[in-house]
């Protein structure tokens, strides 16, 4: 039987042409004979999509946008027999890079017929799911600036990174995990199932997407003179050797911040928080990947 495919297109995510994308989808669906629907994201997307999923009963939901769009779709289909297909239409496309999703719509559409469905973990962050990465501190502040900026793309992200580096602040955290308590000072804490940011900078070197664990990646306060070296280590995947870096592997954790700090989840600001509750959701989301590629962050 041909799958029912629901396409969720976020027109604000990037610079792709909506008309061109819809034309390609219709042509591919008619050629391959599968039922489909296209939903263009609106302000009430969550309630709209709940109804669509209940009525249309898709086997595959295609998230056409950035990590925020992926999070939205995943929050509605996780723990169900529905596979997520990612089409990278966003600015950074971190999860698409993590799963080695092809960059073009045409190549992604081929995965409807030939993709392999694998189950990956999710992380629950203060009651909301995280598919890719969430964090407090440096990157969360950059994401907040990025969200308020009318421009998109890596150049805009780099501009806000440069600004925040010179405003770098530390915070004190109490991390409770596995009946242990760690009190530490940090410029950022990343709660990661995936391994890298959309920039391809690696923050979680040994992360596996479906091993039943998530990682808390701690970047400790460092002299600003070392910022270039730390950035190089992230892009070379050698950050784990830095004296300013530590990883905690866990299934559940509770974090208390000494002062309120910005939290971001999959590229979307979640406001300031004083406490963060984290919990792994083992193999809760099915995703389509290319079976011909090697995926080092997925256990098979």
C-alpha cells in the first residue's frame, strides 16, 4: 500500500519558494501514486495539525523547515506509528545535518519510497520535547537575538555570536542526576541527544541518537583569549579534550540555576528559567534516513 504523506511547509523558515516546493510535491505524488496533503504553517498550526493527523492518518509527515518546524511536527507524532521525513528549509538545519538528510527537496522526496525508518530518542525539557539540542547560557542568548532579527542565515547567527562572546557571563548551576549532585560554574549547559549545532560545530562528541541516554555538555568559564581555540576544537570535534569542557551522561536530571537564564529548545526561545527538568524518552520518534549512508550516531 502507498503511504499517506502529510507535508508541513513553514514558509518563514528559509528562502525556498513555496510555489516551487508545492509544484514539486504534487508532481512527485502523482508520479508515484501516493495520497498527500500540504499544510502551510499558520499561527494556529498545532491545533490545525492535530486535526489533520487525526483525519488524514498519515504514515509519513514531512517537516519542511528548520529545527523549530521539526520540533513542532515531532511533538504531534512521537510515540505513534508515523515516520518523520525532514526537508531542510531552515537557516541552520541542525537535525538534518545530524541525520545526513540530502539538501534538496527532490532528493528528500525519494526517501518516501526508499528511506529506512529508524527510532531515535527524544529528551523532555520542562515538559516539552527536544529533538536536537536545548541549552542555557551562551547559545540560548544567541538564539534569542537571532529570533528577534529580521534576517536569517549563518552570517546573522555569526554576528550575534560575536556580540555575545564579548558579553560572556557565567552562571552557577546545581545539577542533580543519578543520585549525585554537581555544583558547577558554566557559560553554557547543552542538553543534547544529537552531537552538533547547525553550524556543524560539535558540542556532544560521543552522542548516540538511540542509546537511551542524553548528555549534559558543560562549557566552563574560560579566558576570552581562548575563544578561538575552543571554536576550532568544536569544528574539529576535539572539544572533549579541553580543560574547559565536561560531559554528564544521564537518563533524568534536575538543574537549578543560581539566577534566571534564557533557555532555548531546538532553535526556539523558551524564556528565562530558574529550574530545568530533563528526562529521556527512549526511541520515541521514527525518522526516515538514507539506508545507503553510514550513520555513526545511530545504533542499528
